[in-house]
C-alpha cells in the first residue's frame, strides 16, 4: 500500500457491501471511528486509505465475505499535482493556469478534471497522468496546430518510430494517412475509439494520448513518438 493513498466514500461502501449514502449514516453513527477527511471543506471527501480499511475491518458485518474495491477508487497522492505543476510545465503564470481551470469559455479543451472541489481556500488537485496528457497535448498543439495531422519533419526519431510501426504491424503504412492509421490502430490492433468524428475514430494527438493512457499499445506508442510525444514504456 502506497504511503499517501486516499479513497472516497464509494470505496468504503463497496468494501462493506452497502450503498454510498449508508456510509454517510455510518459517519454520523460512529464519528469517533470514522476516518477523518484530509480536506473537510471539499464537497467530495477523501480519507486516508489505511483509516478507511481500519474502519471497514471493524464494521464489516459478521460472516460477510471480504470485497476488494476496484483499483480506480484508490488515489495515490504522490501522483497528484496542482495548478503550479501545470503552470511550470507550460511556462505560464499560476494566474493563467487558474484561468484555464475555471469553468469559463477560456477553459482549454482537454483540461483535466480535478479530484477535489475547488474552493476559495483550496486549489484543485489533478491526477498527474491526466495533467501530463494535457501538458503534452498543449505543447504539441502549439507546434502542430492543436494536434492535427500535419506533415511531420523526417527527423531520425520520427523515421525510427515509423520503421518500428511497420515492423510491429508486419506491413508498411503512411503515418500521415488518416485512413491507414485508423485501419492500423482500430482494425489491426483492435483498440477502442475514444472519440468519434465524421470520418471515423479520431487519430488526433489528443485522442491518441487519452487512448494510450488506457491502452498502452506498442504501436500506438510509436505513433505518438512519431509525433514527438514521449510516453511511458508499455507494460504489456
């Protein structure tokens, strides 16, 4: 268990086999035992996972089988970042980052969703993965018209990535050809489309980054490398 893992009430509800609203009743019934929120001002309460597990062990109904909540309900605060992280990596002011984060027409497409409620007393927090996707997309977009498919310079890295795509597919494709790329990713590799357009699954950098976060496919990784996006190594 990571040192700074936190969970919400849904985690406790799944582990106890009750509804989320029942967990709020438990909080009122056993206030001394119920885990304390890391930020009681936030609308969405997050509590230390260790404290939640301690409460679950104590109040799980006798004879009820142990249920392991799904991993997506666990947040590692070591992998959570704030607006200062986004501002630093985009080389913008914190004030500009706050403007981006606000729910206004100035909010850029693809800006990450915070894991907490933004109040005057607490800036929003984001999963680092989501922030990194937005940062990479923004940087690529500033050079390549918001991630649209444009001609890519024939750099050594781009050529190497294209060659690796062809090797993995067992045939040659033109990575600047939208239709061929769609066939390779969503046909040959069987990847799910994260965004649909009038011409089929989107192959914009924004869409492919989101897809890679969920499906770290080696061909997809090389397509992104071809576009100048560095990604973690696939785990499978």
